[in-house]
C-alpha cells in the first residue's frame, strides 16, 4: 500500500544515514540485528579519540618543555606563546559559528581539517628550521626571537582549528543523536576523549624511553613530530562529515523507538537467562534429592 511504501522509504532514508557494524560488536549470545550508528556520530567519536591522543601527546608537557628549552629555561615566553592559542580559539568562536550557520557545518568542519593539516606541516617545518643545535641558538638571539614569533602564529592557527573541533563538529554531533539519548552519546564522546588523552602521555613516555630519555631539543622535536603526524590523521576524518546525515524529527523518533526496543530485548534476554539458571538449579536440586533418597 501507499502507507507501507512511505514507511519503507522513510526507513531506507534513515538507514542511509547510519553505518553498519558486525553483529559480534553487540557481544550477545542471542541472534540480533546488525548494530547501526549514525554516520556523523561514528566520525565524531573517532575524531575525538584521535584528537585526544594527538593533543595530549604534544600540546602539554612536551611543547612546554621545548619552548622553555628554546627560551633559555625562562617561563615567560612559554606562557605567552601558549596563551595565543587560547585567545585565538576565543576570538574565532563567533566567526566560525556564523560561517557554520551560513555555509554549512560540514563545509566549515572540512575547512578546519584542511587548516589543521596546513598548521601541522607549518609547525613541523618551523621545528626543522629551528634545528637542534642549542649552542648555535645561544649565539643567535635574532633567530631565537623570530622563532617565538613564528611559534605564536602557529599556535594561533592551532587555536582556530581546535575551535572548529569543539564548535561546529560538536554541534553536528548533537544534531546527529536522538534527543532522548543525547546525554548517553555525550558520555561516549567524553569517554573517547578522556581515554585517548590518558594514552597520549603513555605514548610519550615510551617514545622518550626508546629515544634515550633526554629532554633536549632533538628528542623533544622527535616526540612533537609524532604528535603532529597524528593531528594530520585526525584532520582527515573532518573531510567526511555530512550535514545531510544529521537527524530530523522523524529520524529521532525512530532512533528513540529502536533504543527502547533494544532495552526491552536486553531486559527480556536477561530475564530469560535468569529463568534458565533457576530451572537448572531446581533440576540439580531434584536430582540430588532423588539420589539421596535412593541411597
């Protein structure tokens, strides 16, 4: 009928916004349909994990130690350069949000990915230009001062790129999750970022132990290179977001209904497993009683 055709078209459109995964991901013993996840939700979780790993690897202790070493163990230049990143993210928030509303969030997210790749390349080129000869830098104050100016410019670009990830990307993530389950999805996003952020320092420790655990410009630069490379990998994901795959009201209703059905199936499966255990225990007890009586 026409109503059935409309329902089939709606389901087909909704499913086209999802990614399918193998059934074993559900970790269920009973047969179940293949799990689905919205296209933008999957990319956001993947981006959050990779970005958290890359960011925690290079943008914390390692970059601070590098700048302090470059600035003759002075803390002032380190604070100045790192403050530029936060200020750039702050002042670019409104323009980035305006462009996301006018041009589309997926386009702005893709532009942010391109910016992060360019920034990572520029950052690596700057590290290569500075070099690792600390004796030569001690006798070249002009190059040292110029290095901090260029570092401030690069950190400003990092601030803008991070603002795109924390702004339009998360806005699209919110619109791609059902309203009734949004808090759960944000818990997933937070967990993906926090777990990967904990792995970043661990990777840094392994790298330093492998390289010799010397905190000079050479070893610090090597760790920075790894972090910048991971930033580029994370940025590639930003090219695949799609505004068309965010949820509308019908999609949200369908997603909430499926979530409720999954919860009901889980409860039914749990109740069935509990009944099976109780029946097994009763059968065992009856067999033991019959054995005792026969004895």
